[in-house]
């Protein structure tokens, strides 16, 4: 934490595209990520949610009703 407080910009530059764990008393206080990595994480979480929805719906496919597309 003390190194980060002295020069946060330098810590970020040194990390490049990698995440940074800022420690306080040898325990993670917080993590910093680039906007690009943050967006990738958000997208991955959204995809994970969609997979769960699809799997749940597939588990109920035996309750589906067959219809002709012309009936819609």
C-alpha cells in the first residue's frame, strides 16, 4: 500500500496490462485492472450468465410444445 500511495501511476505503468493487487498488511486491500481487462471480465460474466440460462432451458425441453412456424 505504501509503494502504491507514493506513486500510483508508476505502479500502473509497471503492471502494463496485468492486474495489480494492492496489499495492506500482506492481505489484498483491492485490485486494479485496466479498462480493457475490466471489460473482458464483465463480458465473461455476462456470457456465464447466458450459459446458465441456456442450460436451465435445455433441462426443460421435455415440456416444450411443438408448433409450426406458420402458426406464429
